């Protein structure tokens, strides 16, 4: 006979990520029971209604009581204070983890509060959608996505392995790296793209020469792609930029230089520089598709309606 | 009895757009016959093989002979020279159109070559995918997308109406505006997004601290969205930036200012400025979805696999 990997998993925060973990862990039989809590009474009520946890409690302390896996699924900026609050009640031998998009700040803010005998293994599942809240989650979210673990030096390798096993069972590929390297990698693969998307959507919204209605109507020319990630959770993303300031500013600096080079090429009518870059970038897309990190269906597989049956009002009379 | 809207449609260039027009026009019975040509012998052979035109000819002059609708489906930079070449052979009363993403340059480059008695009605269907070539086209591409017509002053309204009817029958919504306004609107809804996507993909590809393999693996954090439009046709896009230089530079200027403001907010730890913008941009996404210009399925509806049946190697032995 086999038993679940963990006896009791406590989720602090049940948004898109927390609720996806709950659904997937239950679907895979990875935990005997799930206790969840959330800051707002509305979210707690909704989680209870959805039935994705075995128990919904109204305090962080009550949630972690007796749990052998505790996952903070809250914005990065709140993790330090919550860790301080729950520390006294964490069970000896428990694993404490998180899902934050920034890792050095988490190690800095959470680490000092972790009691001896509790294993702190920060994690970041690189997965998500533009939606937020407990209803947005689904069990398949982590399949074939990467989950990055950044155990601080001295972490019990057994605890890291156990958390890696957990994430693998949710469908993820697991990789371990230092928090600092994680923050650099994510600055370019996630944080800068979000910042740029937010910026251009804001720019389009404030133009005097082009109306908002025109921006919306003609957005299929490329703009609409950016609006998806610019619809991501504002609190989460504010915290990401504040917590990963240095790496984001570094990537922003490089990006701005590259943009200046292209701007100059356009101003000078230097088509060769443009053509060279536009040819090179195709290879990156092919690489992403070939390793299964995006679909090769054109236009992300957006649905297309069928042509309507011909009303033929536009037909001229013939002989 | 009714007759098709046009007797013979000539397509010069049969890439994503040209081949989609051919497929959709035939599906809707809009034209009695389709004559197509393309610059490369490979493309012509492939078009013949696909059978999407009634006749494939090997010169532009042969293609336009006797056609009452001629559509240039080639990069913007080539339209002037092709117009000059075909002008002597255009049939009196024919409509000459195009599908270019820039309109003032088309009016400037093509307009002077149009013979008296031929109706020049520039058009831009705001639709596409990241794929190129005759195989990439499909009949449903234009459904519920906008097609913008920019008839120069003095154009016969009957010709404009007839072309609008044609595009409506392909499934598009049709709007008319000046070439100059078109170029400003598309600079923000299409050209700048492409330029930024190309830039960031190039930036990511040249980093020293983050390997290409890491960029690909962790691209689901947001970056992969940008790679799709950065995989668009290089020749087409080089021409767009050269032909719409002024409007693109203007939008780039505004975008760069906005990016500088956000950079400063991050540097100063000003979370309120970030939060305010990130909240505002959500409304734009909702607007685009509500008018049917994008799907409300999370993550563009990208497919998610099912969780694998439990191999349960990660289960501990229980009692």
C-alpha cells in the first residue's frame, strides 16, 4: 500500500496558482488533506464553495497547524510578514515553500524567520494565465512548464528532493539554481516582457491622435497580443518589479540600447539592420516551439469562425 | 440568376494574405476566375499544386490581362515598381488594390502610375498570423477582422463600394479613412508592437548572463508571447518600418517616454505609479475581448495536456 507524499498541505493564498496547486495535488493524490486560507473573506467563501480544499480556515496560523507542506501563494511583497507570523506554529520537519516570481527577495525576507527544523525550499512555477483568483486555477496549469527551486545553502537535500517530486507529479519539469541567477533569467523571460506590455498598452491608451475605439478595433495587427499579459494581476506585478529591481533595471538598460539602435536604423532608412534582426528572431520562436514551450499552431491557435453561408446580396445580376 | 462580383481577379503575390484571399474568394463564389503570379518559380509551382488559383502565370503582365480586380499582395516596398510595370496592361474600369500595412507610401508610390479609367482603391486587411507563404493562408483569416480602405480623393465611390462589398463577403468589417490616419493608427496597433517584439527577442538572444537554452525553457513566463510576432516575415516588416518611418518614430518617442517614467518608478520603489498603470491596462484587454477582437479563453486558448495517469513512483510506503 502507498500513502500520499504529504499528509497535510497548507495553502496560504488561493489565487490562480494556489487553486491550481490544490486541484492538481488532489487530482494526483499527492496529499492526504488540503487546508487553505486567504486574506479576504470573499476568497475564503469562494474556495469553500469550489470545494478545492478539505478545510478552509480564516487565519494563517490555523492553516499551518500540523501541516508538513506549507506553500505561500501570495504576492512576493507579503511573504516576509506572513513568514514571521506563521513561524511559531510551523511543525518540525515541515517544508515551507512559496511560488513567488522573484527569489532573492524571498530568501532575504522569509529566510530569517524560518525556525530550526523546518525546511525552507523556495520555488517558482513558471506558469500562469492572465486571470486571477480561485476560479482561474486548473489542474493542468503546470504540465510541461518549468518549476525552479532555489534552496538556500545548507538546505536538507532530502527536503529539496521531496518538493521536486511534488512538482514533477503536478506535471512540471524541475530545475534548481541560485536565487540570484533565477532573478536574472526571469527578468528577461518574464519581468521585462510584462513591463513592456504594460507600457505599450498604457501608451496606446493615452494617445491624442488615435482614439481608444480605434486601438481596440485594429488591435489584431499585433497590439492585442500585448494586452493579454498586461491584464495580469496588478498587485503581484507591482511586487515583482519592486522586489527584482536590480535585475529588471539591468535588462531594461540593455533593451533600451537595442531599441535605440533600431530607432536609428529606421531614422536612417537602414533596411539591412532591420532585416538582419528580423531574420534572426525567427530562430528563437522555432526553438521555443521545438522544445514544447509553445504551440506551433498559427496565432496561438486562436479560434477562427467559419465563413457565413452566402447571403449573396453582393452578387450582381447576370444573364 | 446571379453572377460573381468580379469576373477575373488577378493576385500578384501569393503569400499568407494573397493565398487567403484566393481561398476565401473562391469559397464565397465572389470571382469567376482567379489568375495568380508570384516572383519566385517555387511559389508559383506551389500555388499551382495547391490549386487555389484557376491559372498561375509567370509574369505580372500576363496576370493582369483582362482582370477587373487586381490585388497587389507583395511587400510594400515593391508596389511602386510593380504598378509601373503593369499599368499599360490594366483593363479600363478595373479596380487596382493592395493589402499593404502602410497606406500613405502606397498612395505616393502607386498612385502616379494608375492610368485614367482604372480605379485605385488601396486596402489593408488587419489580419494575419506569424506564418508566411502560400501554404500559410486559409479562407477564414479575415472573418471579423477589419479591412481599412484609403481611397485617394476623387476615387469613384462605386469602385470603393464594390471593393468594400468584396471584403465584407470575405468576412471582414470595412472602414474607410485617410492614408495618413491609417498610418498613425497602425503605427500604434501593429507597427510599434512588432518593433518592440523584435527588439526584446533580439535582446534576450544576445545576453551574456542568461543562455539561449534558459531563455527558451523559461519563456512561458511571458517572453514566448513576443516571439510569435517576432517570427513574422522579415521582408514585409522591413518595408513597413521604412515606409511608415514618421508615424513609427512618433509612437516610439511616446513609448520611450512612458518607459522612462516606469523605469524611474522602479528605481525609486514607487509602487503606486506601477499599480495605477497595471490596473488601468486591464480595461483595454476587456475592451478588446468585448468587441470580439480577441478570445476570452485564458492564455489565448493554448492547449493544455491532461495530467498523466499516476505512476506514483513518488509515493512513500504507508502502513
